[in-house]
């Protein structure tokens, strides 16, 4: 398998999705070691993904969660009651 | 994982038979993920909270329609995503600044995104990202995400930020895994270009 520079971006995406087999990975890294330009692309690609992974999960505050649970409970009860009346 | 799914299916069965507490347990299990997904798309905690409320209520009202063909969580994310995207579209039409209007430079990036070898890669001596404050960095990341067309942004958020697998994203969006991979690939290329000046492109 000969890796050409123009294929590098497609291969990187597959690499970061764990879609390459060991042999393909080997070819990819062989190419990266020999081609400083593609290595730059690899570095920036990886850095970009690492940066986005820094975004921490966003969680609802405990108080807001309690408020939501109360609200949901009341709403659901109302729906259940309405459904019962419809059946009668 | 399988155990969790079994528990979900048990709770769903109970909830379908009128057990309110079973339904509430299901929602509690996924409320953080739903809120987080909505926040990633809307970048507004109040609106993300609205999406959580709408999703939970809609799921309860339509529970009988859930046939168990996919995981309950997938079904729930689909509902949440629809509401979040609906809010986003409203937001976009209301606020001009939220509309995706590519600059001349961004348009060029977008046109060349397909497969062409990237040219004119910026090189910098120092890593500019190191000089940014955390909040600045978060703003830059969110702004870059906002510049992505919706179909790419949604896939990137689900896969890279919410940690869903390609298969799961495919199910949530009713697309093939191959289509998800393509969108993911393009979203990454686009983001890499948008973030270019902040990335250390030196060897």
C-alpha cells in the first residue's frame, strides 16, 4: 500500500475513528515519518480534536434538577388524570 | 451495557402500564445527557432546560409509540435533538448574528474541503492556544462549532462531545454509518481549518 499525501486527510479521519487495521496504521505512520508536511497535518488534526475534547460535559445544577423532577411529576400526573377523564 | 438496556426495557414496560415512577427513573437516567446535548447545540442553559422539559413530556405522551426497535436512549436522544434543532432554527431566524454566513475565506475553505490536498498551511512558532484563558478557549471552540453547517455540527457534537458511537449517531439521525463517517470527516476538516490560527502546526 502506497500512501499519497492527497489521501492523508481521509486516512486520518479513519485512524481517529479506529477504522484502520494494523497494517494500514503502519503504512500511515511510515508515511508520516517520511513526510513532514503530512506530519504537520496529523499534529494539527490531533490537536484540534484534543481541544474539543477539553470541553467538559455540561450538567444541570442540583437545584434545577430538583425543580425539573417536581415539574415533571406534576405534568405527568395531570396527563394521567386527563386521560382517565377522557376514558369515562 | 446489555444489563442497562434490559433495565431500560423493564422500566419502559412498567411505564407503559402506567407506572409513573418507572418513567421518572428513565428520565433521571438520561437527563444529564439530554441537557448536555441540548446545551451543546444551543449554548444556552435556559433553552437547554426547556428542551429537557419538552423531551420528557413528549416521551411520556408518546411512550406507547415506542416499539423497542432501538434502545430507549436512542429514541429519547432523537426527540431531544429534534427539539434542540427546532430551537436553534428559531434562534437563527431571530438573531442575524447566529446565521451561518461564511466569510469569503470560509467559503473557500468549505469549497475545498472535499479531498483536495490542503495548501497554505499556516505555520506558527509558538503554540498560541497556550496564551489563551480557559473561557476564551471555550468561546473560540463554541464559535467554531457554530460556524459549521447544522448537519456537520450535529454529527460532531454527538460523536466527539457526547461520546456516542458512529452506530448510535447513525440510529439517532436515521442515516447510514457511512454517511455519518463522511459528515464527521468533513466537520473535522472544517473545524481544523477554522481553528487553524490557534493550532500549533509546527513540527
